[in-house]
C-alpha cells in the first residue's frame, strides 16, 4: 500500500538514502531540506526514480520555521503515515542560536518534538514517528538544554541532545499512547558514511544504506508494530535499552518539563 512519508534532512546521508528506497517503491514522499537549490535537485532525482515527491524548506535551528513547516504540510496533506525525524547536527561553527540555545538541542531534540506535536492530527493513532537517535548518549544537563549554560564540546552536546530525543520518544510512545501515533527511537548504526561522520571523525565503518534500511523497516514493517516507546539499536540489530537515564522516570520527567518550556 502506498504511504505518505515525511523525511526531514532528506537531501544528504541517511535521509537521502532512505528517500531513495521509498521512492523506488512508489510511496508519496515529502522531503525537507534547508538549501532550496539542493532540495530541488533531490526532488527532481527522486521523481526520476519513480517517486511522487513534494519538497519543503526550513531551517530547523529556528523553531518559528518549524511551525511554518508544520503549517505548510498540514495545509497540503490530509494524512501522514510516517514522520521520520532524521535531520541532525553535530559540529557547529555557531553552537548557539539567536535565542541562546545550543543548536544541537534545537535541531536534534526540540525541532523534531515540536514538529511531531504539530503533526499528530495528520498521523492519527496509526501513524509512525521514527526518531533518529544514536549510540552516543550522555546524561542531559537540563540547564544546558534550557540555554542557561553552554556546552563547550561538540560531541557532548550531540550525545546529550540524542539522549533527550530518546527520552521524549519513550515518554510519548509509552506513557501517552492514547494521545497520538506510534513513536520509536532508532540508532541507525554507528559511524555510517555520512558527511556528519566524515567531518567529525574522518572515517566510517559502513555505508548509509545500513541506516536507510532500518528506517524503511521502522516505517513499514510489522516487526515494529508493537514498538512504540522502544529503542532499536541497529549496531546489535535488535530492540535494546537506551542509556539508563531514559529508563528513569524522574530524569525523564525533568527533561520533558524543560522541553515543554
């Protein structure tokens, strides 16, 4: 059955590779990018592969643009079968946004949360939200999440933002299943051959197709049908426990309060 699937950060890396998989199957794709020309080029290429594609532009480091993106999608599409929150950032030449927040927390944690909350009516109870987590997860400094204290290390900021994403995925998926769609956090695989990995580490261990394939499974496979609130670790190819803080209700609630604020 043809599905309508929104992928953020779909112009490069895992997001692009996943979009190509869905396009070849004939699904209706909504792709998000930040650069208009690059996004247009990707849209054209996906159409040539047989996909039905519509593109949207937004800078996810600006939450006002996340709201606009949600408004545009809701105005143009009555239903979403899957939202894949793939866009992310690790290294940043300007780590603080204009509002004083760490850009990793904004793009990797807050933007996907805001977008998901806005699109719940389109997803309904049968839609799927797949959040790109990471094997890199560190205890969340809530003051840093709120923008009250800076984080000097790029990897530390990234790993905290990915744990915060995993926390809200578990919270929405397990504690409030009646309010919205299926939500799962997925580590697509460590050190896949993306531009982000190349810039941060200078080497990779596997191709982006590894991540694309698990995103495809999460969005379409019956094996994920009862996975809401769970964490899938593609490094070990099974559902697993995330960082222990994501299993601690007190810590999860503290992070959720900061995210909602």
